[in-house]
């Protein structure tokens, strides 16, 4: 888990964007009785063209999640 936390923290600095422009988190799901973690990023629509989300960060795949509607 610590590797995901470190990756999330360094990804935030790598994005080089104001805090209100994005959200970065580690999501944990249970699949077939096993914990599966995902490094997730959501970008506010107004900043979409200014922030480049990598496909992976520190060897961990990055999942882009749409910004919630109305937020």
C-alpha cells in the first residue's frame, strides 16, 4: 500500500497544477477475495487541456476518472 501512497503523492507534484484542478486518490476494491488497488486521477473540465495524465506513474497504472457532474 505504501508504494501506492508514495506514487499518489509524487503524481500530485508531477501534475504541476493548482489543487482545485485535480483530485488524486488510491481506490481499493475486492475482486475474488483479493484486494485490488488503483491509482486514480480526476481533472476538473476547465483544466483538462492544461494537465497531462500519464498512463502510469512509478510503474503503477493511472486510471483517469471523469470529474463528477455538477461539481
